[in-house]
C-alpha cells in the first residue's frame, strides 16, 4: 500500500504473488511508482542486510531491526551522546 503524506490517504494498493522474495518486490514497487525520493516504511518481513544495503544507498526508510542485527553493531554512538 502506498500512502500519500500530503493527502493523508492511500494512493495505491497492489498485490504480488507470495512466491516472490520481499526484497525483489520492494525493488519492483520502488521502480514502478518512482519512489526514490520517498520514505519507505517496512515491517519485520523485509529485514535483511540486502534490503538495508539497497535502501541505504540513496533512500530514506524506517525498518525494524532484530536485537542481534549486525547493523546495530556497525552504528556506534559517542559515550556522551544521549539516544
């Protein structure tokens, strides 16, 4: 489902076969709807280093991470930083 932040309503809904990998589906949706300048919000089903690498190149995204995710180890904060 694609949701318009400006109009505050869903603007597209499309189904895909369940046999297609999530990463491939997201890439197709981004290309089809030209979402390169959008913020993508995903659920746990899309968590993978491949997806994070793809999105990190030039997109904004919100994606839940598992506690043992390797990306958490890559991002460290200075000791005097409050998160």
